C-alpha cells in the first residue's frame, strides 16, 4: 500500500479524512506489530515469549477456557473487548453468548454508550441523539464533544452547516476546537452538566419557547416536568455550573427559537456520576423543542437493509445457560447495565469483575479473553486493574501491538488492522447507517482479523452459531439484500441508508405509551426517578468541601486529540511527532500562580493517585478547572487518578469527569 | 505562472490534518513541520477568542531567504517557486532567521521517543535547512498540494493568479485577502480570508 | 501572537562574530598604528599573528556550527545579494592580505608590506563592518534594523583591537608614554554611548524590540546584560583604564584588567545582539476582541 488519499465522491466522508487514517501505512508496516501468536514463558509481565502457531495457541486458549467453564461454570471466564466501528464487536457478543458466559464486558460500556443508550431508549424508544441531522439543521448544540478532533466526516458536515448559517452552541469546560467556532461557548463546571440542561429547560418552559403542539401531540409527562424544572432558574443554574447567567438564558433561547435545531453528543454524556440523568435531560431538551424525528433535528437511523448485528437476534444472549445467565457480575447493584432489561445488551460491570478476581466474591473469575481492548489503561483505578489481571489464572489478549494489557497475558494473538481484512462496516455511529465494504490490501505476518480468530476458536471450542469462514459470515449479514460479498465488493461497495423523517411521529415511538416519555414509565417501573434531577457530584467543591481544600481543582479527563484513539497509536511516528506529549489544559492565571510555564512538566494528583504531563496554559478554561487527556501509558495514565468504587446509580459508571484534584509543578 | 494559496481562517478549525498529511507525503523527520498550525488566543476567560492559523512557505515575491543565502542553495525554480537545493545548503541558518514566517527549519536528525521508529527518509536532509516546497512535484503532475487536498473543511484554496478564471484570484480580490506581516515587505503569495 | 525570539544563532555565532571582529580589529588597528609610525610596534609584528589566529579560530567555530561544513566552499556564490557570502569573500581577503603582510614584513620587503598593509586595512575595516550589515538585512528583526548596528560592529572591533594591543604592548619598556589606556577608554566610552542608543531605541521601535529589551532588563538575559555587558564590559573597563591612565603603581595590572573587561564587553555585545533579537509577532486578529 503506497498512498491514501481523500475521496470527495464518497457519500459519507465527502473527502474528509482523518490523519490517523492517512498514517495507516505507518501502522501497517510498524516494526513492533505483533505478527505471530505468542505464548508466555517465565513469570507474568516479564516479557518473555515464545512464538507459536495459530493452532497451538488457539488450542491452548480453547483448552483453558473450556476447563474453567467445566470446573467453575462459564461465568468464571470473562470475555472483554474494546470499542470499534466495524461489526466484529457484535460477533464478539455472539461468541461470548455461544460460549455460555454472561460476563462479556466492554471498556466503554457503562462509561460510553450504555447509559445514554438506555436513557434515550426509555425516553424516545431509539437513539436519536446519535443522529443529529446536521446537513439540514439551523442550530446545533454540541454537548461536550469536539468533532474536529474526533470525527472528521461528521465535523465536516457540522462546519458546512455553520458556513451555511447554522448557529453553533458548544457546552464544554474547555474552549475546544469546535468551541472556538461557536456562537456561544458555555464552559460548564465538569460534573454539573445536568444543572445546565435543567437551567435551559427552565428558560424554555417558563418563557414558553417550547413547541407546544409537538409536546401536546407526541410527549407525555410535560406538566410534571415543568413543575420539576421550576426551581432551576438561570441564577441557580449559573451558581451551580459556573456559567454566566446571561449565557445560559441566551443559549437556551437560541436553541429553542431556531428551528430546526439538533443536539450533537458523545460519551461525554456517559462519563459522569449521573449519566442517566444527563442523557435524559438532553433527550428531553430535544423533545420539548420539537426536534426529534424531524428534518434538521435529531432523527432515527436508517438501515441499508442488511441483517442488523446490533440486536439480540444476532448476539444470542439466550444461548447462555439459565443458571449462568442470572450470575452476570453487576446485575444486583447495577441492573440497568447488567440485568436483562430493555434498551441495552446487558453486559458485566467491570469494577465488579475486578472485585471478583481479587476477592473471589460472589464467585471467582478465573480467566479472561480480551480482544481489541486495553483495560490496563482504559479502566478507572489502574492499580486495581493491574492487580486483578496479575491474579488471573489465564489471560489471552488479541491486539495489534504488545499493549500494556498484552504484556500481562499468557497468550497473545496478533490481530489484523483494517487494511488487512475484507469486511463490512455498517456502524450507525460511523457511517450513518450506510453499509460499505472494506477491502483487504495487505497482509502482515500471520495476523488475522478478529472475526477469523473467533471463527477458528469457535471451531476448537465446538461452539454452535458460528460460521465456517469469514466470507460465510459476510454473506450471512448481506443475505436480506440478496447479494454476496464478492459481488458487492466488485462494485463500489456502498449501499446507502436513506434517512426517513417523521416515521415515529406517525407510527408512534417505541415506548410503552407510544409517545416520547418526558416522564419515564420504565424508569419508574424499575424503581428510579421518572423525571431528571440534579445531584451534586459525589466529589466536588460543594459536596466535599473538606476534600476540596486539599484538592482545589475540578478535573475533567478524557480530553481527545485527533492524533490518537483511546490508548493506541502513540508509537506511530507522524502522529507522535505532532502530538508528542499529553497536555494539561490549565488556566493561564492559575498556572502563573502555581509557577507553571507553558511546557513545564506538572503532576496532577487525586486521593487515588497521580500522573505527570505537560502544561498548556490557556484562557479557554475556568481558573478552577483542569483538563486531562486520556490513553497515555505509564506515569501519564489518567486512570491512576480515577476511582472505581463509587459508581453511578443503576448503571455502574465509574465517573471520569467532575472529580477533584490538585496540580503542582514537577520538581 | 504565479501560484498562490488562499486560506480561510473561518474554516480552519486547527485539526492538524494538513500538518500530518504534509509530514507523511514529504517524510519529514522528528520535530520538522513544513506546514504548521499556530494558535492565536485573545481575551480572558470566559471572553476568549481563538483562531488557528496555518503557516507554510509563503512563496514570497521578494523572497528574503533567497537574498541572504550565501551558497545559492535557495533559489526560484522554473515554476516560479522558492526551493532549496539541499545538495548546496551549508546549514548556516541565515535563511531561517531572515524568513518572517517560520517557514524554514534546520534538520538535526533528532531521535524519536522510545518505542517510535525513525522515519529514515528525513535523515537524508540532515544538516541542512528544509521547508515546504509547495508540493512542486504534485503540481507538475497536475495535482494540488497535499495540505489543500487533505483539509476536511476545504479551508485552503490553491491556484494560479495568472489564470483569470481561478478561484484564488477572485477570492483574494473579493474576500479581502490579507497577507501576514505586510511590514516585512516580502509580498507573500499566501493570502488569508475570514479574518475577523 | 507574541514576538518570538530567533533561536538559530547563539553562543557559537556570537563567538565567531567576536573572534572574527576582534581579529579584524587587531589587524586593522595595528596596521593603522604602524602607519602612524609607532615604531616599537613594527619591530615585532606578533599582533598580526594573534589577529590571524583569532580570525582562524572564528572561522573554525563557524565551521563547527554549520550543518554541512563540507559545503563551506560554496559560501561565496551568493555574493550578489548575501552579506554572508560577501563576508566570506572579505574574510578570505583579510586572511590573504594579512598573510602577505606578515610575509612582506618577515622578508623585509617594504613594497610588498606596504601594499599588503593597505589591503589588510581595507579588508579589516570591511570584515569588522559586514556582520552589522548581515544582521541589518533581516527585515523582520527590528532590533537589527538600526543603522547603528553597522557602526557598532566596527566600533567594537576597534576597541577590542586597541585592548589587545594594550595587552600585547604592556612590557615595561613600553609602559611609559603609551597612550593605550586613553585610547581604550575613549573607544569603550564611545561604544557604550552608541550601545545605549542602540538598545534603548529598540525598546520603542517595535514589539519585538520591546520584548528583547524586557528580556535584557528583567528576563533571563539580565545577567549577561547587567553583569557581563554593563558592569564588566563598560563600567569596570572605564574604571580600570582610568586607573591605568592615572599612572599609579598598579597601572600595568589595571591596564590588563581593563583590556580583558573591554574584550568581555565586545563579546557580550554580540551575544546580546543575537539573543535579544525578536521577530515581529504574527498578527491574526485585526480588531481587538469585543469590537
């Protein structure tokens, strides 16, 4: 592979490339790529490996996993993965179910997508917040996400809307790339977003800026909601969120009065201690302003017509043996995540998994099979994670490189990158429902695609519900379209998914009442507050003033830069050269008062641990707030700062934003 | 032939895709950026204004780098582009100092961080000064400079000012394009619009 | 955006300018003095060797600073527009004419020595001056855009040359009747006045100039400036030379200290001129925020 160039004719990207994609050759041919399966020799973590064949390695994995399943039940094996925009992650769920373990987990999960997925489902029976109809919108409210650094094709549509005259409101503690282009920037105190949204609702409702007809026809619970938000005057919201009262009022008015308007969100809604509330109130904002399922608002994804892999029919949770199914770790404390309820693929709760490994309660987890995930860096409380991985009797890790997690493994399996596999990409998040073909252009060592690895392993484990080959799988997905993968690949490889507006308005929303539930009957049924409410974060200048004396700054973690994706790519030359070090966003006057200059090494500490990074003083952040990036290894790992013992009610999120910290210059 | 570029600062969102695309295409070494983005910030929290300004070789009509070069390594080629003949450069760095636009950098073949492999191609220019060459090879092949092509927001427009139909000419005149540091008197060929 | 400093030329280039300028200054002052018939000097012309040695040292340091020293022979090709290329040619001329002068004096060939002396004097004057013109050519660094810089360079070369001669000529038989301390005193006072005008002008001339001035008076350059340049380079030179002028018992020692301080001042001038050099800022926002 020689060159990667933008393709302006592509319907999804319109030529907007991501530099990580452009740098793919440096990933493909990187000297440190894993190329053959490795089996550990010597003590764990020492880095001594012997090369082996796929058969030997997979035989070992199969033998180990089966033996644990036999001895302690399949629930003693945890299958964990990272995130992805292809379909292998759904195949992974099917693999876990077929094996029989209820304990599949995702590094994101409760910290990404699960909370807002649930909140949107109980509110409007679908995930409309994921789909702002940017091209047709007149006002975009960007909540905490930074598309220019995280999602170039979507960002292109956003900037095009802006150029066309659409107004832009950005909520973010830091004046991010997109916030720099906004008509209004609301620097919310990390962790207090719900108060800001309730403040918006207060303005919109008391000034009667909501869409009365839409609310009357399509929503239930408005009166109760209106009553609830009365107390959240702009003044109160301003005091809580540290945002100007005037800005709050003007932004609320702008969003409600401009039509149509839409809301752009991402995992910022999930990484807090009250993620359900936040996604609920943001969903409600879109709803009362009459912007759900309308052109230019937040819409429901279309489909190209292929087999939906994002469904229980595909992931087969019913294949889990009955007695194991009820044992999913986290089901008791975090039913919204781990119990079989509506709106989610139930998954195991990572902190509960860690506890099980370390304490053996409620039962010991003995082995893990990890694909495309790096829990050592991605999960809160890295120290505990390390302890747990070390204690496992068996760990298999599949990755492109010897990640921090792979270093702890007994078996390391080399994965193929996107250029090394044929495939289908149809993630509604990535391609807006459009189905597209991925073509293999290279081979690196003996690396195999994740799906191929699972197919082979399924064969060795004698699991049903799997295919003979990857192309069989691809054809299986395409069956409803009456086309084979080869035929699709021979053409331009794209099947579009047109957006349909107003279908749910007409047919009813997929909620118990058939309407948008501002007052959620499902939450009420499950024993949670049916209306959104604000609670001060468990750790804040107001809820823990004593702690705030030693840790005076409010911290947001997980700041993104375009060069990296989560914990990966720090070893790619061009990307590392442009973003060589992790940067701390810190207010200029604050930095000056602490004797910190631009480029100085600084230490950020919380009661749980510390990290070292480089200071970037800016006026684009509140003097009492700092912004920390995510995904760096060793002493720059931000999950040394985070805690996994206090988790969000019901859904089990480990909060990653809105905690307290202190900052000092490194000696 | 009078190549020029127009950069729309209203569209530039500081994503650095162009910086990275340029580095990939030209295989530059550690710390070397032929094109870069600088961030300009004004005001105090929360009334802050921020702009992202792409910089590159401005292809000045009165190129100071050419005047000061003692060896003739910096010269203007047949496409009218200011270029460096690396074989003639002695690495005195006078041109770096003379350039008002931070376009030039000395190649000291720096090591990448631990775990990051070297981009060997950039080492061939060890000891000399390098800069953006306006993708003269791509221009000769009828393509656009890689920074122009890779910008997701089409913030960069490229063309020939001698061509009456070209967008650049119209944009410079119509949209009030300005050059940076006009007091330096170099008469750059890169114009900026969308400046507020 | 703020003014930003030039970062390419530092200690080595400052040394190169200092050694080259001092070597040229020594040769030039010596030849001039010899022309004014200070007979004791023409008897032993070892200052010429010292001057030549300083020039060569300067060039050696320059070579060490070049990225591709093997290409140094190309450094004359740009003479049409480049003061650096012209300077290379002038350095060659000075080296050549000084060598010829030494040859002429050794062989006691008066006509050769005479012609070589004229050539060397001219070359020395130009070598002393061209660094100022080289810096002046950089339009974007306003500190260097003062005509004073083209005067200060040869002025420092002159005072350094005199200081070295004072050092060289200070043997008991030459101590009496020598006007060296006075000459050094006057030269140092002159460069001090010119430097004052030069640096204080930069404070008001431009944003970059102001930044450089701030760096020298309250930033990291304040030690080189206040201690090295002002205290040692100007004040102690004037004091020591005054002591030597007053002809006390310690006159010789004061003369030595004065010369060394004078040389230090000449070095610090080049160093500060390079390190306090700021580019003008790249202005992005044309109107102030809120307008």
